C-alpha cells in the first residue's frame, strides 16, 4: 500500500499551530503513517501500545487516510475554525462508503449542507 505524505503545512505529520489544541484525528493518522514509514514502529499494534489506545482505535484513525486525496487536500487547506466542521465522526462515515466516487459525492453533500 502506497502512503500519502502529510499535507503542506505539516511538519513530521503534525501541523504546528500556536496554543493548546487536541490533535485532530486526521493529523494523528499522518503521524501514525509516518511512524510506520520511517520504521520507528513495526505495526499498528505497536502504535496502540505506544499511545495507550486500542488497536481498533488506531485502525479507525488510520482509515481516514483512505479518503480521496481531493478531500484530504481540501481539509488540509482550511483555516482551523472551518477544519473543525469536518469532525472525525463525519469523515468516518464518508470513509466507510464503498467507492471513491461515493466518498466524493458524500463529501460534496456534506460541504453543501454546511454552507446552508
């Protein structure tokens, strides 16, 4: 499986922003993928142990990287306040759809509903 790099504005998979803030799941997914790509960890169970989360949670987070690159790029380019509109829960719904076309359609609908 070919991995995608973190969007521009990210350093080492984690975007550097001022002030305290929980790291959004999508940025955490890039961080996890970076650990795997660099060989710092061997597999997802090792990530789970390192972060004190379940293997299932690691998979949930990593699955966000299955979003089409157009969606990942769009979210990466948003200002922080707008980025937060696309919660992990909403994105997980989009990821769970059977095809890239269905994912794009659902994301466009999500964007449309958010602008109304």
